[in-house]
């Protein structure tokens, strides 16, 4: 069984090279996914 050590260093390296494009999501797919927030809403 192959070791996954290569993947543990390759994935972050590729994401670093891609920059903001590593987090790109097509608009049609983004519209279908639920909106999730990790911050509390501000109450005036």
C-alpha cells in the first residue's frame, strides 16, 4: 500500500501555487449550495 506522505506535502504546495483560484467555485454550483457563515451576525 503506497504511503500518503506525498499527498500531505503536494496538496498544500499546489494550493499555494494556485492562490485564490484554489478556492474558485463555479457560479451555478455556488447557487445550489447552502450559504454557511462561521461568524455571528451583528445585532445593531
